[in-house]
């Protein structure tokens, strides 16, 4: 390993991994999954030295264990239960679950196979490792760090002088950050300057380790994997009802706690067929992650009104490729129609003069069955079997055309 360890704590993952992890532990401990890495940049290539470093960094990550202080911190999060904390006390990542090779167009192939309980916890640290190794090997890191700091200073100034007024926002950039060092600089800067922001408020980060370290709120509920695996990983389920199965299981685990629902795993229109009065009342809001945010928000508000729910009592969380300008525009549009909040990722955590990587690691198989995401726009799916994509789309289309509300 040529670099210092990139992941130094098992807390260094997104908060929703613990939220989903607890529900997986209690309800789906026998489920198995396959996770597949994909680089969407067409002009990026990982050298053999990079691949070797990535493998060594993942091996070092697999040697980590939770400390008692870290477990005590997790106990302070009100929806995490003692039984799950006890499981984490003995849990460890398994390097044996990984297959890391150079056999891909981008020069890097990573696949993880094992229980969902294990493999779900690999996604975020692996992406953070891949991202940091690439930028440290490919570029002058000190120069990138200088560029990052310059742009961060400008962002802070724009929030102070009121150029952008975005209300409540969180930092969601762990998986594609420039480095662990710069993300910590980012969090500290946002925290230290938040009191001087004009009509903007930094409320937390998805990075649980940095939330713990900097004494701020860890933020995150569920990801697409939850809907995909709960809804499509059971052979008895019609996948067009994935949202109902996943929402119902979430409510069984959390009740009214921890309730921001993700809408676009199999399209928002299909989600709304299941997001009826009980779920819409129990969940505190919904998250946008693909498609036109304005059209999506109007659709959600209209849906709440049709159920007799005041949209001002709910939160619309936007998290799709945001920067301050987009967030400002969205907040200005919705005004006093509903509550809005933002999860802002790469724009905060990896903004330099070099284009960031567009890398993902997605669930491609659950219980030896294909799974897929059909979001509100094309191009976000990762699935090994095109026939399954066609089948899933046909299921959704049939339900949308034939179900009577």
C-alpha cells in the first residue's frame, strides 16, 4: 500500500447504510446480493498500479473493527437498537467477498458477493477508496487541494453574502470526495461558518464518522438497494409492487421514525400508487434523485393534497446532482408550498479544476435473481441482464395501465 489508509473507521460510511443495515439484520439476514462497480466516465482509465493500490486499501478496510466509543455513538441515534449494535460489535468486512481485477474497459473491475448484511456495507467505502486513489495517482494532489480550497472559500462567501439562499442543506459527498482530508476540511468550514450564512443552514452530513468527529447530525434514511432487494429479491413478489413491500417493511422496523422515502427506484408514478394515506402520513417526507425536480415536486405536492395532507407538514428532500444555484432555484420556486431540504454531494466534496469521477457500485443480483432500478430518467440503471430490464418495465407498464385506484 503506497498511500496512508483511506478508510480509518467503520463509521466512515453513509448514515443510510446503518438505517438499512438494522432493518436487513432484523428482517432479511439470509438475503444474498451481488454488487458491481461501474465507471460512467468514458475517458477514465485505471492503471494496474491504481488497481493494486485499491485492492490493498480495501484489504486494510477489511481489517477494521468498531470501537466501543464508536458503538456508544451509534447508541445515541434514537432509531438504532441494542440488538443491531451488538451485532456490529462482532461484525467485520470480509476481503474474501471481493473480486478485484483489471478486466474491464476502464481498467478496473470490482464485484462483491455475499450476504446483503455484509455487502451493503462495502459500497460507500469502496467508492471513496477508488475515487481518492485515482485522483492521488493521476494528478498533483496538492494542486487539486489548493483548487478545492479556493472554490470552497467562494462557496462559503456566496452563502454569507446571500447570493444563494438554500435553506436547510446537508453534505452528501463521501462516495465521490476528493479525499478524506478535504472532506473533513469541508465539514469543519461549513460548521464554523454556518452561523453567518444568509438564509441558509448547514444541518449535517451523511458521513457518520465525520458527524461523530465534528459533533453534527448524521443524515440518511434509505437507498435504492432497499426497494430493489426487498421488492425484487423475493421470487413471490411482482416487482411492480416493490415500493409497497419495501415501505411496509420499513414501517415495521421504524414506525414513524427515520422516515424519508425514496421515490424513483421503479419510477415516481409507480411509487405514488403505493404511497397512499397510511404511508404518506407515517413518512415525514420523500427524496428526489432523478428527473426534473420542479415537475417532481409539483407532482408530490398534488399527491399530498389529493390525500388531504397539508404539504407544509412534509419535507421534499432533493439530492440529484445539486449545486447551490440549482438548490436556490428549487427553493425559490416552491416558496411556501412545502418544506424543502437539500443533500448536496460532489459539488461540495470534489470541486476542483478537474472533472470528478462518475462512479457507482450497485446491486445487480439478490437471492440469485436479477434486480434493477428504473428511475425517472434513462441511464441510471446498472443491470447485467437486459431481458430483466425489459421484464421489469413490462410489469410496471401493465400495473400502471390496468390497476384501478
